[in-house]
C-alpha cells in the first residue's frame, strides 16, 4: 500500500494527548491516526447497517400488525389464521 502525506489542524490539547499516548504505547502518530480512522469508519458503517435492520424490522412489525387487523371479519368474527387452521384441521 502506498502512503500519502496529509496535513490537518488539531487542537493543541489533542496533539499533546496523542503524543503522550504514542510515546507510552511505542507507536507512531501516523499508526494511531490510521487505526483510529479505520475503527471509526468501521463503527459508523456497522451503526448504519444496524439502523437499516432495525428500520426493516419495525416496518415488518407494523405491516404484520396491519395485516392482522385486516384479517378480522371472517365468519363468526374469526381471524384469518383461525380460518386457515380450521381448514387445515378439516383436511386431516
């Protein structure tokens, strides 16, 4: 992997904290920034995927609830699944 140099501005307090950490852990500032950026990007992607899954699950729950409500009104005020069960039981 080729590397590129970049410049960025960082508050002095953060720089001191980074320098102390790197000295204590015997790692370079470049390594720390690469690792932190990589982990941050991964965490954001995982959160987005989790949010999408939660949204899909909420949609499925709401849709199921609407379908259950619509399934009322069969004979004797039974629900759709009850009518299906009775039909299956009669066939056996």
